[in-house]
């Protein structure tokens, strides 16, 4: 039976997704191209061997329109004969790219593939492409007459369902920054981050980590999604979600080199991890952010494993209530949950986050000697991807 292995995975450091952010002057094509170029160069592979490049991007409009993955592959110097495509599964877009690439290897369609992702939220702000109510046709409106809600309100609904108060989510956010700051200071991200040339130098340090974050400073922030309309529609919510316990707007790119184990041996490359299994799940689109729970449950059932057999769980920190709800559902060990920080501290460049989580998870497994890592992330519309890897 063929196996799909991860040979390497890299990412840019995060940049604040606003004007003046560290990566805001870099075109998203060039941002992704730089990461692709670094991945190929540091593994010294002939790029003609790459059968396909699959990339995630959520805001496929303006500078990110027109199959940005193909444009970035060409900008990176890959051969014109190397195909590329751009996929979207909302925040899980680049994780879906990883699934497709590894599944292509397992199926025998590819020997070598690159999965990647990019999002420049400073240059292509959320909402540049139509979102939310703009995308509700007659059939969807008939099935869901109450209409869509924002992800922030969904995060509030999740918090209420799982009994999470303001101190719970703020405490979690503070710990995310503490863990990320400690990991950065100890050099734990050094292998995964590739510097990106920017005007005046190179950017190689995550700009979104706030080492000085305290629960007291977080407690001063006002709820982001509280309004008279939302109060009428959802009476009794605690309104605990703030900018401090949510993931920030971020610019970043990430990429991973995936191939068959046989091809890696033929090329003299040492794989870092093996892909064990993948799942994707749908859940209530109103709650929207709970699908990592059924996705994880299905993944564990399919692989015959229990959560206590998993050494690290990366559950994307879109909002603090998401990983906290997941942890309560599975009675998960908090020490194994996002141990090097997550999207609240490291940023959530939505098209790149799936591969970013993978980079951090592989690095932590290697650093700690863990064997298995589980990754899952919530996605707009009530979906989630989950995957299980084994460190080699």
C-alpha cells in the first residue's frame, strides 16, 4: 500500500493584516512565491518533479483572484509545465489543499505534490469578495429563514452552549500569547519560518504575538458583536467575544512538500511525518464553528484511536470559544492543546492557516518526541477538516 509522507513544511512569519503591517507591501502572489521558492530550494529537489501545486485562498478577489496558486508557482520559478490550482473551504482552505495533495499521492495520481496557502488580509480585506447575506439565494433562504449570522455571533453561541464565561476565554487568549512568546524566544519556530524579503530587510518574526498580554488588559476590551439586533435575536448571550480573544487579521503564506514514501527514498529525502487519515465534516451552519467536534470523532473512529493516544492537538483558535468547546467535548488535556500557541497569538491568515498549523504541529512533535498529532479547524458554513499525522 502506498503511503503519503510530509518531507518538509515552511511558512512566513505572520504580519498584521492592516496597512503598515510587516507584509502589507508584499503582493500576495509574491508572498506565496517566496515561500514556495524556499521550500523547493531548501530540499534541493528538481521542481520538474512536482506533479501539482494545490493552494488555499479564501478571498479570491482583487489581487488574489485568477488562480493565485498558479501565478505564485510561476513567480517562484517552477516550470511552466507544473500545474496548479486554488481551492477554498473557508478557513480550512489550505488544510483541504493538504488533504487533496496527500490523497492524490495515496491514490497514485501524484508522486510529488505541494500543498500551500496564502492570504493577504491587508491588501484584500475580508468582504472584498461577496460574503454572508450576499450569497443567500432563494433555496437557502427557504431552508434557513432566520438567515446567516456572523462568525463572531456563532462564537458567542458556542460559548453559551459550553458554559464559557468572559474569564474563561480571556484566560485562554492570554495563555495562547504566553505559549507563543515562550516558543518564539526558545527558537521553536526557527525551522518552520522562512524570512520574506520586505522593503528595508526581511521579515522573519511573528508580528501578531503580544507577549505583554494579561487578563487585566484583555478584560478592558469591549465585546465585538453585541448589538440591539443580536440581543433581540439571541437573548441571554454573555457577549464574551472581543478582539483580544479572537484571531487577528493576518498576512501570511505557508507550503508543504508531500510525496510517496518510495519517491522520498529514491530522492534521498528523509520524511518528517506520515499522513494517517483525513476527514471532513459538516454541522449546524448557525452554530457554524462546532464541526471540528464531529470531524475529530469520525477521525478517531476511523483510525481506531482514542484522544489520549494523541500527543498534540492543533485546534484552530479562530475564537477562544472554539478550542475550549472542543476540549470540553473530549475532556482533552489542555497541555496538549495548541502547546506552542495558536491563531490568537500566531495569527489567522485564513487561506494559509491550515498549513501553518501543520508546520507548528510537526515541529512540536519533533521537539517533544511525540508520535501522533491531530489537526482540525472550523470553517464558515458549519464545516471542518481533521487530519492525523505520525511523526517519523
